[in-house]
């Protein structure tokens, strides 16, 4: 429990120095570690060591969001086109 209180006090000190709220600092930390985890998984994805379904399950994001990240980082991936299905009656 003392480790958590140390982290809290460090965040409070940093918040006072930078003029941000504690929540803003935590949000920035969350974004940083999420991006770090994304980059690790993208390396595995490029080497074909990990599938999209496994990555989305680990990161708790939707496949659409993952594909959006791939497009944003300009990583080649397979696009599945939905074709219009018409029935001849």
C-alpha cells in the first residue's frame, strides 16, 4: 500500500509543478502506456506472430479501432470489401 501512496504523492507534486490536474496526468500516462502496448503488438502483427483477434482481445479494443490505427500508421493490411448482394426474383 505504501507504493501506491508514493505514486499518489509523486503525481500530486508533478501536478503542482506543471499546473495540470491529477486526472490529466493519469490520462497522459494511460495514453503513453497504451501506445507502448500498441507498438509492441504492431511489431508482432508485422511479423505475423499475432492475429488481429488476439491483439484486440489483449488491448480490449474493437477490430475497427485496430484497423484505424493500422491505417493511421500506414501499415499494410488486408481490406475486406462488402459487396452488395442482390437477389434476382
